[in-house]
């Protein structure tokens, strides 16, 4: 279930007047808007705000919407055919009214409902401004609907030249890279100030705050699409334009009912998400168990007609230039005693790989069945040749290679074949999440850097089988035990080649992969239908 779309649907119903029934006894929104205008005039007289020269208000007449401005001019905004009034000042704006609302509702421009303020950052060179008790909201704090606390606090000296905003102020991020994906909006629950990446929206009647907050959430996609600034280094919202956006206004009593209904719906969705997370965890555990059965030879039945893995290993040795190991004798199931593997002192077979494998399987090292090479080192001073796109470890995900953010590096002609990735090469991250791996499944070739192991198998061995083996080894924390490094772990070439691997017959490798992927596909089909 797509819970994000479900939330959006609820918000969409809310701002169209379709989430809760209308009560004809509610005081209409036109009366509420008049109260807002009175409150605004009061603030103007008290010289707390300035009169807006472009001030306007919207009203309905003859099933049409009109906007009256401070200079007395009027325009029709509901998309009707343009017509003239006595002074000839009426214009029609096709389609500006986005949707129909109930009769007791009204439309307002955002700037008719509130004042707007920006923030700033005190001098970082003055220690007296920092580590105080005043909440200072930045985009990093805008991760929930309600702001009760902030990561950084300022002193009274630090905010002496800054505006302090009361609870029920609406905060919106207007400048941040996060605007590529989402529009953070929140309700301030405690007094706070803000930095320059945010705008504070102070409603003339604070009781409107929660409905107004949900109204902005409902049009998030429209704001990100229609009000983004073009040509800026950092993603930004054109707030001067956003202030003119149309907001539907229900009667106050209906607003309160809508807010309660939205919160109830969102609580149910939160429960669904928690259930989905639990289900996803169960699915992950199930996949891990299926993989565990797969590498023990218990997922599919063995076929006595398959060529034994020991024969496969001998044939590989004839073509594998670096293979030096001998095949293991497992005919008497004594391979635990006869293993020639170099086992690290900090773990034992019983802790990690103490399991039986079928008679026609064998144990091996990676270097027995494949060649492992790291890619080219990026050195802008020493690198020569033409620029080519290349893979970094960040491009290699579990089971997938992401090509969205490819960088380029210089490669000489003689290096192209050395650092070229071919179809069915297994790519393994050397650092970071060491061991994370995927199979290159594309027909076209690409180059790669030294943070990736390129494993090229011999003897038609199926690289997907060993991708899944490493996935299970990661779940079992085996890869972690072979990795080196404190801050950043590294799975070196020598360490990778010390990890014992089960080797099934070729045909069984294919049957295992088909069975595992079929089960996973069926699980996802069931999840999609929930």
C-alpha cells in the first residue's frame, strides 16, 4: 500500500470539502474572512504591519468569483468568458480557481491571511550568541509536523536582533536541496526563531493554523512545481509568488472537524506503516532463511545426473591462471576436518559456516573459480587519456547497479580493456558497506574505479548465485569479520579470497536461482496486493 498517496488523497478530500459533511448551522467562511480583515486592520492601525498596496479579497456573485483590489478594480477569476463592468477594469483569469468548494466556503489569497517573516544566522565567530536556551529552527529540524525542540539553540544575545515567533506559527523551508524531493512544513509548538532558509507564516487568527498547515501540505506538489525559482544554485521557492496562491477557507467549526478527521486518518496510516515495516522485516527474514536453505543445498532437489562440482572445479583449474588449491574430498562428509582453509582466529566454523553440503557439491575459495581485480585509482594529476564514465562504489547497491550519478575519469586506450566491466561480472564494494554487491546485467560495457572488486567467473559459473551467497554472508556478519579498518571497513582482495564458498553443480546453480527469484517475486506480488 502506498501510504504517501493515501495521505495525499485524504488531504485532497479535506481541502475540497469532501472529508467531513457540511453543517448548515455553521457560521459561513465569509464571516470568518471579515473577522480576519478586522484583525488585519487592527494591526495596521497599531503600526505592527504595513498596508499592502496590492491587497485584495475574493467574493462570489452570480456563481462567479471576483477579486477586488485596494484601488477599487475588480477581476473575475473563475474561468468565465471575459466581460466588462462599468469602469472597464474587470479581467477574467481562465482556470485560476483550481476546483469547486462548498457554498459555505470561500477562497483567499495566502497574503490575505497572514504576515511573513524570514530569519538569519548570528555570527558564528561570536561564542556568546550560541548554546543558549532559545530554539533556532533550521531545515534540519523540519522532519516532523510539530516543532518542540531544535538541534541548535541560541542565547538571548544571539537573538537580540532576531524575531521570536509564538506557537502556532507555520514554518516552511524555502531554500534547501531537499526541495528537489519534498516541501518541509511544520507548526511551531514553542517560541523560536528561524534561520534564513525558512519563512515564518503568522496568521492573523492563530486558530486557523492547523487547517492552514494541512492546506499547504495538500498542494505540496503544486508548490514545488509552480513556485520553484529557476537558475539558482540551491533549490529555492519563489515566496513572493507563493504568497498569491489561492487557499480554500471553510467555516471555523468545520476546519476544526477537518483537522480532527485528518489526524485520525493519519494515525491509522501510521499504524499501517508500522505494520508494513514489521511485514517488511518479516519478508527480509524470510528471504534470508530461503537463502540459507539455498546455499545448504536444501532449496531444490539434487539431480544425480548433474556433473559433480568437484569435476567442474578440476575443469576450471585448467583455464584459471591463478588457481592453486586442490579440490576437497567430501565423499565421507569429513570436509570440516579436511578443509585447507585459513580460518581467522576470531571465529570458528561452528559460529558461522558449520553446515553440511550435498555430496555433489564442494567447498572452494573465490580465487579457485574466478579472477578478482580492483579498478582504476582516480588521480586527477596523473590520469591521462579521454574522459569516460565509470562506476563508483556508491553506484553498486545490493542486487542492483544504479547509473543515475555517473562521474567521469581519464582512461588511456591501453587501460580500456583492463578496466572494462562485462555482462555477468560480479561487482563487490571494497569499502564502506564492504561486500555490497550486484551483477552487471547489461550488454554494454562500462569502466570502474578501485573501490570495486570486479569478479569474473570461469567455467560458466553463475555470478547471481554468488551474489546471493554474499548477501547471506552479510546477514550472517561473515563479511564483517573479514573486513579491515576502524572508521571505514575495507574488504581487501586477499581477505575476499579467504572466504570459504560452497560450489554446487552448474545446473543446480541455475535451479537454485530460478527457485529463489520465483519465491521472491511471489512474495512481492502478494505485498503489492495488500
